[in-house]
C-alpha cells in the first residue's frame, strides 16, 4: 500500500464515520476506496466492517444526551440487531458477493420514501389510534419493528451500506419519538451489528490490518464530527440530509 493509498483510506474512513453518525451509508465511501487499492471484495467488506466499529461507538458517545431514557428500548432492539448482524455475517461467507446487488437499491429507495413520508404516516397512524382508542404506540416499536429491524440487521451484517437509513425509516414510523433520539438509537444498533459481524469475521475471513487501522482511526474522529453536526440539525434539515445522502447511495449502487 502506497502512502497516497493510505491517505485516501484514512480520509474515506473519516468521511464515513461522519456520515454514518448523521445518517448512514459511510460504507459507500470506504468500500470503493478499498477496492481501488486492490483489495478483493470480501476482504474489503470485512476490513471495512471492523474498521468502522470505533466510528460507530464514537458516534453513539457523541449522542449520549439523546440516549437518556432509552435503555429498555436499546436492549430489546439491540438483541434483534445482534442476531441479525451475526446471520448477515454468516451469509457473506456462504453467498456470492453479488447476491444482494439487485435488492439493495430497492431497499434503500423504499427507506428514503419512508423517511420523506414519515411525518405524515406517523400522524395518520396516531389519528387512527386515537379514533380506535388504542392509545400511544409502543415506545420500542412493538413486534413489527422488532421483526423489520432483525431483517435490516441481516442486511447490515452482510454489507452495511445504507443500513442506517433503513433503521431511521423503520423507527421513524413505528416509534413515537424525536428524529434526533431515534438517530442516537440507530448509532448504537449500527455499532452492535458492525461489532458482532466483525467478531465473526475474525475467525473465518482475511483482513487487511493496515486498512482496518486507518479506517478505525479516521472513523473514530469522524464519529465525533458527525455527532457535533448532526445534533445541531433541526428535523427538517436532518431529513433532507438523509434523503440527499441516500439518493447518492442509490445512484452509486445502481451504477457500480
């Protein structure tokens, strides 16, 4: 690895850590850079997953104020994220690298539509609940969110790109809470998925440890930067940023 390749990976890791903390899709920055340095796709995937763990943890720490009072929610959803992330990591070692290429752009596009429509959908759901007298929605999203998040975590353990957008769209509709607090939960869940997947890969896959270290340091820095920026964005601005990043992600996934 040349010095310029190392710099490129470090910069990509920093950018990925920043974007992951605010919304997700940081893998769409690091993954192409790792491929450009000559790493095989599977090696790039597992090295990226391990390297992004410090960024996920750093971002979660940056959102610690928004995590207050969410312990039971995170424990419940975290178990689904852990199981899904492990299953996705196992699939990566069993399925061909192109297995999800067709479905990923569709998933991300659907998630973006849900992010845009989330305020209207949530309001409609709440009005329906009030008419039926069923009260407020589950604080943790109920069985529907648990099942959907489990499926999203399987995808996250397999590839990780844009999993944060999918998490935000699901929780935004099914949990009655602010977007910033939901984003804080998303960062914790992403850290869980990345960690369990990377732990599995340690025993079955080959890593490029130089790339892992560069991404780890860069993403840890980026996590703090992302938390500072993301926590200051009003809901409309944060939603707009999610849509912009997500649209760019879909374009890149379709064209690559």
